[in-house]
C-alpha cells in the first residue's frame, strides 16, 4: 500500500513502537553491562537501581500505553492486550525488592526505605488516573446504551475485567501496603508475560497472513507465533519455579563463589527478546491492516 491512511500509519507506528520500546531497553542493557568492571545485574528488573533506570521505567510505561492504544481482534485478544497494558506500568513504578540496610528483618529483600514514598506517590497517581479513565469509559458505555447503540458483550466484559483489576490493585495498595511493595513487581511481571503467552497463542490459531508485507503462507506465520508462545511459556514457568525454589525475585545460581550466574537476568532477557520478536513479526504480518483480520 503506497499511500496508507492516517489510521493505518498510526497502527504501524504503535506496533513498531512496542518493538522499539523493548529494543531500547535491550540496547541500554548492552551498554550497561559493557561498562568496565560492571557485573551482570541479578535481574533486568534490578536495573531500576542502576544508571539506566530512566530507560527501564520509561520504556515499560511507553509499551503499556501502546498496548492499551493498539486494538487486537475483538474479544479475548483485545481485552488481554488492555490488561497487559495496565499491568506493565506497575512493573516500572514498583521496583523489585533488593537487599538493603533498611530491610527488616536484616538480610532480607525489600524496597529500600528511602524509595518507598516516591513509589507510593507514583502508584497513587497511576491509580487515580486509572479511576478517571474507568469513569470515562463507563460513562461512554452508559451513553451508548441510552442512545440505542449498546457496546458489544466482549467490550463490556473487557471493561469489567479492567475495573476488577483496578479494584484489586487499589485494595492491596491501600489495605496491605507492605505486601504491595514486596510482591507487586513480580506478580505484575509474571501476569504480563502470561497474558502475552495467551495473546501470541491466539495469533498462532487465528492468523490469516492476508496481505502481509512479507508474503508467506498462513502456516508459516502460525508456526512462528506458536514457537514464540511456547518459548515464552517455558521462560515464565522457569522464572516462577526459581522464585518458588529460592524465595528471591533476583535469584542467582552459585556455581562458584566468585562467579554467580544471574539466572533471572537471563530468563528476563530471553522474554524481552521474544517480546521484541513477536511485535516485529506481527508488524510485518499486519503491515497493511489496522485491526487484525479474524
């Protein structure tokens, strides 16, 4: 399509932007661990406490906005993308716990005390924005119903799911603040990638590859999506298993005392690479489409 519409250009930019957001974080990691005498961090999440904090936080929030803005197939896919887009900023705003002198009991992981107020203010602002957005969406739904043009069932169910998620996050934030600070980062990150596994799986089953920029049979795209979904699932399960086995969100394997292996870092790097690969592939497949054809 030589003269795409503004709508099509917007969708192309959104999909490329998600791949670019992941790539920006990946390039920042390369530059960071390439510094002299800088060890590989215990996790990608732990770079919140490093000189590339701004890239880590900014890229995740940008990806979240793009995920909410882009539209998938009506129904499950679009709803899951919205939920993923709401979750990923929490990964950016609530840092992974680390060992710090302010942790109690001593020797455990926590969000450092000097960062807690900033985290609380940022999350409070995010939840307030979410409440405003939900109010606006429910008002739109009410007005649509009152004019005889009610929203379709999947759209309403998606909005209900987002409202329930907001209520859950806000309740834990207000009523169980220590647990919120301790577990939100990891819970949101795992849920985000689990949702992405489902989204990629949907594409592996429903992709048509009609009018793709890179002309290949439907089966070719479906095989790639299936491979990405399976690989993502393997690494998500590995990350959860390591957390359950070690109790740490930044686990390392100590093969030798002088050279611990930051296994969570490499699990997260693989998930980041798969995220970039998925959105790059879907950008190519849907180059001439806005919403994916069913």
